[in-house]
């Protein structure tokens, strides 16, 4: 009996050893890397089918919705809504965004008028109007406009002609010495000197489409949309006195001058026509 037990024990040990070796030598799962192997689908770029089409923009590295809105003459909130963007901080390089109102709505957006001076919701979307014919008609603000900076070069008041709905009557946004004029490459507006706390005034009737400090290089910034053609921007403020979606009257105090994101106290003022910076001196009154 003892011999039988001894042999049974040896047999069990042999079985265990063989089983262990079998597990140790079991091959790892095989990954099929042949050309015919199934591949994970490539990540689709949002809106890629619309790349290069009028009214669309391909996001570049460093872009923000605020910058894209300013460069396209639109509210960043409208762009977010047109593209179903829930988080405005999450846009990707290569993503293609609609930057013009959807054509499907068939709604005509009227210019902001001075009769409505209360906070209002975002404007309805509409198809973009065709660009007007070009002639050398003058843009002439009324005599009640604020005076130009004390050493400003007289404006020639000659600018691209606008239709009655597009035309905007601008005034100087503050008083002070002109520090720097318009340069298409180096300075997309004019810089006006002043003291901290000096009033910054809206250059024309409109609606605030941005008020904050999220655009690098501009400090505390206000952007006002006047109609489907014109925006104005007011940068480097000490404090902001208006909020987004607020309707503004020409000459209303919207901020106080400062030096946020700047080397000295000044107001950087831009006029943008369909998103493109234009020389404010051609749109402001001569005094």
C-alpha cells in the first residue's frame, strides 16, 4: 500500500509540473499587422467638407473664438451657436467653423438703432448681404461727435461707401494725444494717450459682443458690433462698465482707460469693416 501511495504521489507531481510548463509556454495573443487587418477609423475633422468655402474658417493653432469672431466681424457667441459648440474653449486646429449667418433662416438682421437702449438677446441669424459697390463717398459724423485727439492727423473722411443700412456715424472714443497711427501690419488701429480712469466712450450705437480679458495683447477689452458690417474694439482698459449683449448708445461711457496688457496708459481703438481692420482716421470726424 505504501508503494502504491508513493507512485500516486509521483504521478500527481508529474501532472502538476507538466501543466505548469504548458501554461508557461502558452503563446501570447497574436496581433494581426497585415495590410488587410482592420484599422481603427481616422478621426474626422469637424466641418471638413466645408473647408475653403465662403463663410467658413479653418481653425489655426492659437486661435480662440473671440479672435475668430473679431476677425470675421461676428459675435463669438453667434459662432458658437451656429456650430453647436457647447464649450467655447474647446476648438481644435483644423476644425472648420461657420463664421457667417446660416442661409437657411431667411431672417434679415437689421442694424442696431439708437431707439433700443436696453439689454437684448443675441441677434437672429441671417444670410450675409452682398458686398456693396465701391465708390469714394465720405463718411461724415455729425457735429456733436467728440473731438479728435489733440495732435491727431486730420482725417480725410474718405472711406468705402456703404448702403444706408451699413453706414455708421463714428465719434472719437476719448480725448488725448495720438501715440500711434494705423499700420496694417504693426498697428491695426490707433493708440490714444490719457490718464488712468479717463472715460472711454462708444464710438457709435451698437451692441456689446465681448467684454473681458480673454484676447492676448488687448488687456481688458470691449468689442461693439454696430451692424453686419462694422465692429469697434477698445483695448487696455482699467475697468469695463458694460456687459455682453448690452445695447449701447453713441457716446455712452463703456470703460475707463488703463494699461492692462500694455506698457503705458492708453486706449487702443480699432474699427473693423467685415472683420478687416481699417484706418480709423478715415472714419472719424475732423476737428
